[in-house]
């Protein structure tokens, strides 16, 4: 399947993408994970992205399109891809359209995960992320077996730098201003499916039900 997952930070895009990779081998592509790995490795890309990321602002469209232009041409994308956190602006969505046309790839749908703001705020302030494999935990509903240690890979599980109350509030404002308009963009293209996303299981089933046969 070839999907875009839209939704505010904390709407569950990453969780749903991970659940869907098991369905048909489509690969999850998270621009946030790619950028965090670059920051951790201290690469030039990471240095350029870090300040914006820590403040909860968006990294430049050019930088993101540079990453995605290469990533979508890698062989593991042939089976399908689940775009998690990309596109995030109208210019990125337009550039993605051009790229997919050039690569002769047809998008199945853009799925908008709709979650109330109070649920999002609660999820983000209690979320913890593995610094090694990116696995997601929650201090209330899904803590790691050993505090601060990933069940999957043994690396440290931490609160992300951009998950302070201040950065979260900025990320939600940025989402409303820059990313929420993408729902209209994909609706006009006849690709939008909006799902009440309080439960990830329901989202996955609804996506499977809506996939073109
Ligand atoms: P995420 O893990 O998707 O919430 O992304 C974490 C941060 O990475 C965001 O707050 C942005 O600073 C940056 N980022 C990730 N994806 C994008 C994108 N498509 N466009 C611009 N910035 C992005």
C-alpha cells in the first residue's frame, strides 16, 4: 500500500504505521525518525535540523524534499510505503505529487487521524521514545518492562527534547497553521479518508477496509 498518514503530533501516525508494516511489507518512512537519527549521528543534516526541531518548528521544505527525493527511490519502497510525518506543508505535498508522477507511483490514499486536542496533549506529555530503535512507550499505558530501557533493543527510553509543554504547544500551533490544510489538498484530489483515531486498532481496520482492491 502507498499511504500518507496525516494528523497532529501524537495522533498515532507512528503507531499505526508500525502496525501496518506487518500487513503487506510496506515500509514506514518517518521524516522525524530520519532527522532524529541525523541529529544523534551529528551529521550536517542533523546540525541543520536540530534548532528547528527542538523548538517544535518545521525544518525547511528544501531539506525535507532532499531527503524524501532519495528515500522514495530506494528499493524497499517498491512494495509500498507509509509516509509518517511527511508531507507537512502544501509545498511539500505539491513537490511529492511531482516526485510520484516522475517515478510513476500512484498514491492509494491520504489518511487523516482525527484525535481531540486534550487526548493529544496527554499522549505527548506521557510519551517516551527509544533512542535506539524508535519504539514508542507511554509512562501510563505502556511503560517499558525496566524503567528507561527499551524492551526491543535495550537502548535508553527518554522523553524527546521537543516534548516539553512549550515545544508541544508550538508543534500543535504549527500543525494547525501549516499541516492541517493538507486535508483539503488531498480531499480535492479525491484521496482523503478521515478516521476518528482514538483507537489504533480501529484505524488499522478502517484503512484495510478502504484500500483499493
Ligand atoms: P515528528 O517525529 O514527525 O513529530 O517530527 C519531529 C520534528 O521533525 C518536527 O517537529 C519537525 O521539526 C521535524 N520534521 C519532521 N518531519 C518534517 C517535515 N515533513 N517537514 C518539516 N519538518 C519536519
